[in-house]
C-alpha cells in the first residue's frame, strides 16, 4: 500500500503501482461512448497513463491539458486520462477545452482498475477515488516509468515520464 498526502492528511491506497518492467494488468474501462476500452486496444503503441481523482479539480485538469499538449509531439504514443469521473464529465471537459490528443477512460462502473493498479484511495476525503499517478508503458505493455505522486495537490513529473519515450 502506498501512503500519500491529501493536504495534511495521510491517505492509503489499496496497493502499489505495477513495478518497472512488469506487464501492466489488463483493464476494462468505459470510453466516452460508453463502450469498453481495454489495454489491448493500444497494443503496439506506447502508452502514458495519466491517473487522477477528478477532472473537475485544478491540478487534474492541468495534467490533462499538459499531457494533451505533449501528446501532439510524440510518435506512436497515446495518452490515457483515467479517473472515476463519469464519461460525460470527461467528454465535457475535453470538448470545452478543445483537447483532442488524449483518450479519456472511466473506472466508474466496475472499479477494478483502481485496485488492480494500486491507486484507489482507501480512506480520507477522496476515499474511493483514484490517486494521482503516471505510468508509461512500452509497445508491449511493460511499465517503463511509474510515479505515485506523493501529494495529491502536486502535479506529476511530466519531464520524467516523457524522457522515457525520447
């Protein structure tokens, strides 16, 4: 279990992020059209997984904007923005912001992603939401970068994540 901070409060997640060089666990998340998206949908591509509590918070929204900007510069790479927001809220945000380089996926339905990836918060004010984390996967779905952001209110280390793809 990871220990992270939400303000001054210590929060625990259900587990830890997948380890470096480990194959990322299978997932089934909900796309904007309410169909199911899986990790296999992105086979052969490099994947940045931008995981966060809610697109309706400032830092989460900033991370989506920043990864959208960077995604345009990357070859054979897709950015997945994953939260427990409803797909309608995710789509509203990217439409309102004109963001078209990220794929939004929601863990609202079966909630397995949060536990399988070790990012669901077990306690605190955001209990049940996903913690802020970034995973980068190679073309074969193996983890080449991971960051569990230690404080929810902090942005992820974009440069460290992107450097693994250069």
